[in-house]
């Protein structure tokens, strides 16, 4: 079965690059069993992939099948305009973001180890596209699932997919800053909040709004027990003057600090996954 590599240029023009009988990328065989629904609070292990189910139904899918309709072969002058590549390989569509570092324009020595003479020659690369061993995203047509490792690498491929980041609006950040339990220093303002914290604020705001008075009191005890530096026990306030402080406060509200039950060691969770059906505890 032949595999087709297509370049999608700025302006949404599509050009055929090459058709090969061999695979252009490696597709893991355990994708469906080694993937997790995308969750910004979950950090993947080395072999895991995020998954978006029913991908064709998402607004940011952008009718990916239409990416396969090309107009002619790519021209040398168009190489610098490539935004990403899409490859049709078996039952998969494979996507790779293209950046300036992905296109080589250097002089080098090419070793021809496949020939009998083991020859080498100088070549002038005027635009060689480097293909990664693994693509940035894998779309399974049969499953209608998109698999990927890093969402940020897909924003130029699927317009609007960054909605998954769910960044807080300025209005939501203003509500967050107005919370009674937070004191924001004068040198820290909305414009200084980094993307990572903005992505966490919306969900954290929803969680706090559901807290009752006794749960707020327990939050203070929780912060004090773990010696959280941004918590001022005299005021019963969280004093935020930087993104680091804000991140620490968000981790408190989301209860990322915990103690192991067996050896009573304290940790902060860098990734979390909800257990939907926990085993009952013996009491």
C-alpha cells in the first residue's frame, strides 16, 4: 500500500510531496490501550498519548479528509511556506508540525553506505524536510480518535483546538482576584499571569465557589499543615505576588499536597487522574 505525504502551506494551499511504498512514520500498535482522554492536569508517562474521541465531530477538526486534496507537486520556492505535513498511511492520518528547524539548509557530507563503493559526497541542502520518527498527531479513521503528545504542537494544524486549554478570561481572573481568601500584591496584576495559571483558574474558581464555610476553614488548616509559604495564618489569607505564589495557591485549592498512608511521606502531585469508581476503604 502506498503512503502519501502532503504539505499544507500558509494560506491553506496543499501540495503533494512524495508517494512511497514504505511507511514514513512509526505508528505505535498500542495506541488505544495506552492513551488517556486529554486532561490538562494529567502529565503523560513516556509511552502514553492523549486522546480526543469522536474527533470528526469537534469544531476544530476542520474536515481533515479535505487536507488530502492537493494541487500539483510542491515547488522549491514553496518549501519555506510549509506549516505542517499530513501523511495518509494505511488507516491513519499522521500530522507533523513544520518549523524553520525542521527544514535544513546546510552544506554537508552524504554517506552512501548502501552502495558497493561506500562513497560519500558533498551536498548543498537547499530545503530538506526532516521527518520525525513519531508524528505530532495520529488520527485513527476507524476509531475516529486523535492521539497526540503535546497540545501546543497542534495549534497551527487544527485551528481552535487551543479551546481545550480553557484559559480564564480577564473577567474570570477578576473574580478570582476578588475572592475573600486571597490578597493580591500591588506589583502583580492580570496582565502578568502566565498561560499555565490561566488554564487552571477557571476550574479552580468553580471548585472554590462550591465550597461551604466549613470547607474554606478546612482549606486554611490544609495549607497550614503543609506549611504552604503563601498562606498567612495570622490573616487567614493567601498572599499572591507572583506566578509562583499563584501556582502554589491553585495547588492548595486543588488539593495537590498529600501524605502517603503507609510511610507518611509528604508529596505534591504533579499529575492527577480521577478515580471514578474507588475501592471502598476498610475502616
